[in-house]
C-alpha cells in the first residue's frame, strides 16, 4: 500500500505538470484550432531561465518572474511575427510554423545557455514528508498547490471575466464572436501569452524535481499534447484529468510493470481510450456541417 | 458519356511523361556533376527521404489524413531487412520484400481503428504508434542492438557487391523514379479521384457512394509500404541503424518535408525532402547557429509560401510568363 501511494504521489506530481502544458495546448487550440508544437519550449524556457538566473545569485521568485515574462514575450512575438503573418494559411501550415519555432527556440536556448543539465534549488528545502508510509519532497506540495491555484484562477477567468468569456466565445464560433464585437485577433494573442505563462510555470515547478536542459521541451510538449488529446482537445477539465491520468499511468506502469516500457504503456492506454472514445474523455462530440 | 473521362485520362498519361523525363534528366545530370562520395551520400539520403515523402504525401496531401508516425514504418522496414540479412543470412531483395510485406500487413491491421479517428486525434494515434515502435526497437536489444544500434552486414545484389556511393545513387534513383511513376498513376486512378474527394469533404464523398474508410486504408498501407522500402534501402546503404530512425522527431521531419515541398504535389515532395536533407549539411558552416538558422528558414518559408515551395513557385512562374 505504501508503495502504491509512493507511485501515486510521483504520478500526480508529474501529471500536474502535464496538465499545465495540456491546458496551454487546449487554450491555443480553442482560439485557433492550431496545435502549437512550440508549447514544450515554453516549459523549457521557464525552467532553464529560472535555474540559470538563480544559479547566478538571483532569488527564485525574481528569477521565476523574469522567466515567465520572457516566455510570454516570446509567445507574443511568435504569434505576431509568424502565425499572424501567415494569415489564412491552412492549419497544417501553421502547425509546421510552430515546429519551425520550436527548433529555433531550442537552438537559441543552446546558444544563450548551454547544452548541460541545470539544477534548480527546491523552493522550501528537501526534508522529506511522510504520509502513510510514503514519502514526498516539499516541492511536490509546491507543484500541486500552484497547479490547484492556477486551475481555480483559470476557472474564474473563463467563467467570470469579460475577457475570458470573449476567448470562450471565439472558440465556440469565431465569426459570431467577431459579429458581437470581439477582437478575435487579440484573443489569439492573449491565448498565446496565457499558454506560454502556463508552460513556463510548469517548467519552473518541475525543474527542482527533474533536471532541466535546452531539450526537455520535446518530451514535455509531447506528453502535454498527449494529455490534452486524452482528455479531449479544447476541454479545460479534460486537460487536467488527462494530465493527471497520464502521469499516474506512467508512474504505476514504471513501478509495477517495467520502467523501460513506461512511455509505451502510457501511449497504449491513450490509444485504447481513443478507440473507445474517439473524442477523448471530455471532448465535444464534433458534428460536421455539410 | 463513357468516352469523355477515358479520353481525358489518356491525355493525362502523356502529361506524366515530361515530368518523369525531367526527373530522370535531373538525376543523370547530378550523377555527372556531383564531385565526390560526400555529395553522393547527401543525394542518396535525399532520394530515400523523397520516397518516404511521396508516399506520405499521398496520405496527407491527397487523402487529407495526417500521420505523425511514419518514421515507425521506415524503421520497421529498415530493421526488418537488416535483421533478416544480418542474423538470418537472407539475400537483400527477398528481405526487403518480406519486410515490406510484414509492414503492409501491420499497417493494414492498425489502419482501421486508427483511421476512424479524425484530425488531431488521428495525429495522436499515429504518433503513439510511432513512439511504441521506437521504444520496442530500443528495448528488444537482442534482435535490434538496442540503443547502441545495429551493424548491418554488407549486402550483395545477385552476387555483386554494392559498395560504391555511385552504385547506390543509381539504385535509389531507379526506386525513386518507380515511386514517382506509381504515385502519379495512383493519383490519376479511380482510387486517386476518390481520395481527392475525401480531402474536399468526407461527407460529400460518402454521399456520392465513395467508400471513404476503404480508400483511406488503401492509401495508408501504400504510404507505409513506400516508407518500409526506403527504410530497407537505407539499412543496406548506411550499414548501421539506431533507434533514432524511429523517433518522433524523424516522423515530424517527414511531415515537414511534405508540407514544405507542397501538399498534393508529388514533385513537391522530392523538392521538400531534398531541401531539408541538404540544408543541414549547408548550415554546418554556421556551427552553433545551425538550429537557429534552420528553424528560422522553416518558419519564413511557411509564412511566405503557405502552400509550400512547389505550388508557390509554379504559380509565380506562371504569373511571370504571362
């Protein structure tokens, strides 16, 4: 039982980060139907910038704030300079643009920082906490607490503020949103900024637990995309459940089945879910208009 | 009017010839001007990538279905042929055919459940399939050599050792021309017309009694076969395989080549594959800046030529001519 709890805790911790990345995918998808393959790079920028600045002597909150701002600024530049310029290009063209952006950002990170692994000090020490025979590090509480706060803040933003409702309206029907006076272009800009902030925060939170380097974005982006598909693309609760589920399946698979096949196991689960529920767990049933 | 469509397809058959002649001429010219083995090596890799992309373009450009897992088929073809020749002493041609056959069966089995998914869900399923294949290749070290890679025994075709880069250049070129010819024929066949109707509107196609699932499965299997054959040739040519050939990034690379060259353009796939194979070689002069420049070129090309290189250039050429 203690062992099961141990696996469960580590699964939930990683899963929370997947959920944050998945939320980023869903927000941009809702605003534009584009899958932003550079999403993982925002996670990398967040974690790596904080780690390097903090190693240079800056306090963690200041370093984290700069890292998040940097990620948001890059995302806005990406939207303004590339996605917006492409105009009415097809979705797959836009996706390839984000792939180009992710290669570009990885290359840039390699230049500005280096190719080494970096560590970030845990926010409040490493003294383990014992819960029912399992142990967790304090950083886990930071990950879970921050994720819960973010989820609440997002829920409030999307259901209680005019701006959040404007984004939701755009995702439901772009043309109708324009007709009622919503500036859908700035909605897209806002979505990119918001997704980048979520990714960067995820990257900062996980950096003390797993090391960070210029290429961590590839795997985290892949997992975040998988989580958002698992939950149902575009669904907020779906992204959170998908992320947690993916993290837990991975951790249990690594613990009980085979650590070598843990990634494969996660993808097998995703494939099985998609076969039974082709729209993911919480996805909207799409009906094609002819 | 039973006569009308047939006449048009006869006309199209003639239209196919200039393209194939131009391709053959370009290949002959290359074999003449390429100065040394290094250049031949790049050309061979470009040719192999082109074969994969032509197949993939049938799926993406004509049938409108995305796959983020084609590196999986490529590597299955590569490892299949390598294992049969190296561990079991098979001659290369039967090993290539047997691998392609096995990959085709595998693609057929996974096609029906996978292709019932749409859009990004389909992308996810093919991605998952590719990742699972790549992990299996890493873990099944006894057969595949695992992460250390697999050294492929030198092959000889019908008793003749093929070692020189020039010889490989011609082998790959012949297969490439055959692939182009097959693809052009397929596009002009009833299957091709059904596929294009799919890309336009699946529901409309179904309403016109096109069996959409059936056609999607056919083209999925064909594109897997193209990838498998290119993979087998790659294994024989390079003599060394690593699981990186099956990686998610490799699959992304194939899709990028297709989109950069131009969707629904067979020759565009050759252009896209060649450029993205040659470009990293040219960019090595930038050393550390290589990735930055590569990403930037990719972004700018897609921003300014959203339809891809071949269709955009063809349009400009037409505008310039008139």
